[in-house]
C-alpha cells in the first residue's frame, strides 16, 4: 500500500458499508488525518427499494455514523447529474443495443474517481482511499501499479480498470492485504456500527434486479428492446417468441423455450433484428474477443504478448495473446476457449498480478 506522510490529509470514500468503514478506521487509527466523503448519486431518487443499499439514504446515514464514531470530518457531495449521465444513460443505451453493461465500472471510471480526486484537491488532501479489494504498490520504474488483492475471491480490480492512470499515485487501498472475514472480524473488534451490515449485490439503481423496469422508465413503450421478437436457433429455425431482448443476456438459461433434448442458452442477441439466438452450451464457447474503450494503467501491451485476461467478475484469469491493438481497442486470442463472452462486459488484462488495463467487450 502506498501511504502518505502522517501529516498529509487523506480523503476516504465512505459508502456506508463495512469495507469503506474499516478503510476509514484503519487510516484514522493509524494516525492519518482523515476526511470522509460520501457521493450522493441517483440511486434512491424517485426509485423504490434501493435506499437501503450502500449507495442510498441508509448508506449516507451509516457513513455519517461511522465518521462520528471515529471522530473524523465527513462531507456529502451531490453527483446525481453526473451519475445519471455517466452511468444510467449508458446502462439504458447499452441494454437498448442488446449488450449487458457493468454500471460499477462506469461509475468508478467516470464518476467516482474523477470526482474524488477533485474533492481531494479542494480539501487539501494528498491521497484518496477507498474500501476496494486490491493493492497499489510501486512498480519496477517506481510508478504506482494496481495489483490483485490478496483475497482473490473478493478481488475488485475487475471494476477498476477504467480509472485514470494519473490517480494511481494518489490511491490507497487499505484492505488489499485482507480477506473479507478478516475485514468483518476487525470491524467487529473496533465496534464499528457497520460491522455486521450485509452486502448488497444489486445494482444500486435497479431495485429487485428489475432491469426492464428501469428501461421502461427511460425508453418509449414501443422500443424494440422491450418489444416481442423471435427466439431463433443457430440454423435459423424460429422456436418461440420473447417479450423483448432486454430481458436476456448471453449465457442465460431462464425464460427460454423448452422441449429440447439438452438445456438451451442465449448464444447471441441481434438487436437490429429483435432476435435472441439460442443453442446448446457448447455453442457459447469463444476462442477470441475484441474490446473497445480501452484504458491502460501501465505501458500498453504489444502485439504477440502473452497476458492474463478476465472476462467477468469472479471468473478465473486465463491466458491469452494480444493479436491487435488500436488507439482505444484491442483483440486477444484465448489459449483455451471460454464460455459466454458477453458484449458490454469488461475484458481486463493482467501481467501476473498487475492490472495492465481493460476495455468493453464488443
């Protein structure tokens, strides 16, 4: 962990969850001058349900409570307009185009980290800290690099590939050497109000995981993504009708036609045809991928370089070879084909445990 001098103020992003609470406590109890900041996003404005998530009203209250416990200053900043533009609008446009976006990547990349660095400058803080599971250490040339967290099952570097490279020198991740059980135990030992707070796995502005419900609020009733269309086999045979391709993602089994000798999966979504292609599990395998919107946190890889790639959160890092790299795109060939490589998800590249960068799968 890269740390500032003991007299340098540190801005800590406080969501109101146990992870950011312990990150704040570790820095404050370690003698750092800490200023807690909570970003008020759109997550509970006009939406039923998500006020209990770490991004909602309860999260703000819990962050304030922990800050008071630790006797650190705490500020709340309204970023609703930026969050709506960066995250929600992108979420809607991606699903409307038949892709499956990751709002947390967009939020970290475009809203949170840029705003946190700006707030740190305004508050005279030299560094920014968060409760993400990852590590920031000096690389071979002395510049900061982002590495996998020690708890690989909880590692969150997959969600951080899009942050500005310039922010790494100012980033502190106090939980990088800890596992989730160790975080819970330490938060309990310190008596933090959020020690037993359950984790939320929902997207903060999507209550009850009702993605289509969010789309219906932003898209016209007759939008193709919410209108019926055919289920089609890979050979072109129509085998049923779906209620709108926005209800489906590559690799999905639920909601598909039955009557086949083997389970069927979504293989592809063809938004321009309002068609959902279905097929057997083996049809999900792909040996290559192309990604756009690339962001590099180290020197970019060269064509022919062997790297690790992760194609979804929680998936293993698998070996791949970079076959092409453009100004903001890259392509890789996988050593072993992978299942359900999904447009809209992230492909994150690693050199051993160092995050090289990433992009959005086409």
